[in-house]
């Protein structure tokens, strides 16, 4: 039995915010059923029972959305109870939750701390930038409420990191974003390149990244981070830490650096299962956890096709000196599984940063 990782959507794509770049809202608009509503406790119990029967060694339960806290705290209390009830093989259980923070209060924070949840909190930088991109359903900025959530998590000693979506605006202002986060003591950071809407030309939206903009972002962020590391100031940036690990011979935990897709087992509110958060589309539906177990879902023809297609690599990549550390990048950036849209950006970044990455790895 393999280790198992799940991404569970308790509130489907439902959200109390209207971020301008939301990729999951876009995906939902491109399938027959845009929202599956709220996940029932019966569905939750079934998926946890089947997951813990199948998993070997460890099982990770990640809760995402939309906004998962819309399902209510009692739902997550039940999740922990079901995990304890059905962990018959005594696997190691990890829980994580990604949130915009608007609904968090002391009850949520105590629950996270008591049950060892790792929380990802979405924040796009300082007030002006964040509020221009991340507004609530009434059109109001959410910066102050997100910062309140960060301080709440800190005061309860909850393990959390910052999730910052890299839009054109964030990329062009990354020095200000980085310095703001460092000044506020928010030192665990994950930068996520934004996705263009399905079917639209890359780089055509007001928030879109282009290879040139993304390449500049990577180099500037690396310089800022490298200066802090060399000065003995701790800052954790997931992408750079993965690159260091790879240079030290460790496998990356960042799926975009794996060179192939894995099954993330995204479970929608009705029990439908998809291979990846970026592919929760009708043509990639693997089945339903209420009707099938994980062994059947993993062996389904659609799952195998998803994995096999991800191995395709353009001939150009075979002769690239950075193939060993780039590995082709995320599948969503390889339309038709061709060359990565950001290929030139990555080449420029590795040419620029690899000597210093090797230096840090040697330290």
C-alpha cells in the first residue's frame, strides 16, 4: 500500500471572496456541474475510511476550496474523529488546510493547534496590492482581515505559511512584497504562479504573467532571499528550498519539479475524484469515492492516461543543460504537453542563480 495524499473540497468551489484570478472558479465554469455544494458527513466518513484502509505509511488530508472553512468547524472536528476511528493500520496522519482567513477565530485557531493542522493562508503582499486582487463578495478589500487571521494563528502557535499568487502585479512589485512579508515576520512563504483562464491566450489577462515578467520575478526574488540567507536571516521560500534539496540529492516535494504528474486525488463535495487540482474537469473525472475504492480509482484508464501523458517531453528538453533541475515544470504550463510556456524564464533563472544555489547547497 502506498502513501496517500488527498485534496478535499468540503465546500466545492464555494467562496466568500471574488479574487480576480481564481483558477478554480474558471475550472468550475468549464464543466457540466459548476458547484457540488457542501460535502456531507457521510461522504467525509466514507472517503476517510477508504483512504486509511488503502494508505501505507502515511496519509495526508488537505482541505481546500473554494473556501473550506465555509463548511463549518464541526465538519473538521468530525474529520479528526473519523481519522482516529478508521486508522486501523496506524499510518501517520497529516492534516492541512488552505484558507483566505476571513472566518477564522479563536475556536478555529485552537482546533488547528490541538490537532496539528498545517495552515496555508493566502496573502498577496501589502494592502494596496492585496486589496486590488483579493476582494470579498461585496467588493471590499480583505487585507486587514487576512492580517488579523495571521496574527491570530501566530498567537495560538499554529504552524502556517503564506501563499502568495504571482500575478503580473505581484511579480513587478516583488521587492516590496518580499520586504513587507519579512518586516511583518511572515517568514514561511510559497509563491504560486497564476494561471490564465482555460482556452484563453497566455498572457492576455490584466493579471497574466509573461515569460519575461516571470523571469524577472524569479531573479529578483532569488537575490533578495540569497542576501538574507547569506546574512544569516531565516526566510523559507518553498521553490528555492526544493531546488536546494534536489542539489543535495533529495526528491522534491513540489510536484512541478518532479518531471511527472502524480495522482493528487482531488475529492469534490459529491465524492467525485480528479487527478489534480488543475484538472477538475469532466474529461478527467476518475470516478466517485462513494462507489469505488482508491485502488480502483488509481488503476482507472483515465488515471493511467493522465500519468502517462505527463511523461512526454519535447526533444528540445533532452539537450537542455538545466533539464536535471527544471524537469519540464507544471503540466498546466505545457499546453499540448509541449515546451513549458515559461521555458525561457526558467533558463534565464537557472543560468543566473544555479552557481549561488550550488554554493548554498555546499554550505
